[in-house]
C-alpha cells in the first residue's frame, strides 16, 4: 500500500499515471511514469470574484488557507477585449503655439476610436475649435502614402512637445516634438494605437522570487508577462492572448498570504480611468510539497 501524504492538512493517497510521449512509437520508448503532483493548485481564474473594488484591471487572491509555501507561478493565459479608445483622456489634449497672435492654444479631441481618416477630421475640428480660437483655420489631410497626417495653416505654428497628445500619443499621432515654427507639419508615422502592450504584474515577486522580469522603458517590476495589442482602433476586438509561459520561481519557504495581480498599460498605469471591459487572466500555481 502506498504511503499516505498530507495535502492541505488532509492525508491523501498519491496517484500515478502512465503517460506515453505523443509523438513516440510504442516500440521505441518505454511508458513514462509520471506522478500527479499533489502540490499543483492548478489554474487560478482571475474573474470578478477576485476583482479589487474600484478597478476592473486588478485582482486579489487570498492564500492564507494554504499551509505550504508557494513554489512557482506563471501566467498561463490572458484575454483582453479592446475597450480602450486610442484617443482617450490620457492623450486627447494638444497645445500649440499660434504665431498669428503669438499665443499658446489648447485643442481637445473627443475621446473615441479613430482610424486615420476619422482622426484627421477630429484633429481638424479640435484645432479649429481650440481655446483661444486660431487666427486662421487649420486643414488636416491624410497622407496615405506615408500613413500619416498633414496639418497646415496660413500662419506659422508648432505643437507643444509637452502636450499629452505628443508625450502620451506618439504612437497615435507621431508628430515631431519640435518648437520650430512652420506652416505645415507631416507626421512621420501614425500607428493609431495607444496601448501597444500590457503588463501583467503581481506583488511580492521582487521580494521573494528568484527570477523577476523588469520593464526597460518604464518603472514596472513584478512582471509575469507582457501581451501586445494589435487592434488599437477597432473596438470590441480581442487584443491579447498570452501563450509564452515563463515560470517565476520562489525561494524555499516563501509564505505569502495574498497575491495581487494587475494589468497595467504601457506607461505602467492602471487603465481603469479610460478603459472598461472584463479582462481575463489565468495563473498556474504550485506550492511546496
């Protein structure tokens, strides 16, 4: 009789399976005996049950009932539906200098999903209804050969490089962040995507984990995975699917009573103030034996 083992305070009978490699011929390999791990919690579905109050993009899971240390965790799956407008409250303000009356003016774009053509129309409207109003009207046209926008005005002008449309929207607009006066601007690139990628993070990784991923361009640590967004201006389309599983291993004896999981935008911020929707992440967890 097999010796009993204790799992979560309960004595259980170990179970063994016989598994053969899927691509192997039976005559080539002996059956491989694989133990069903008693320490495998399995797939943790981070659904509304674990959602943190005040944010759809944050989850908290209580591990206080587990009397064993956490051995390793990994992001197994994530699915996001595009509910984040590519023009949003993080990047819809554009300040420009109008040399017609030597005044800085503010243009506000309406939050929404834009393609290149509709962005040209909205940008022209925003510039011509700016506060204060421009001395002469702007004209914005699409440069389809370069997938970019042309902005023209009879008077000299430039876009303030500190505007959030520039600093937080370079992937949306790509306008040169220059203070050189001109009568015409042509953006270099117009990807029309605000969130190029999302960070999936968890607390306590830096403190307890042996291996931790850290972002190189923004101060984001505790990274379980990074997923890309390729449907930036198409609402309600699936934007991310994660399959490149990388295990985060913990030091022996690591006791964690709570793990928090967050989805952050490319600037390392919670997108809850400009995104709606119901993101889904799945975490695979092992405890110590």
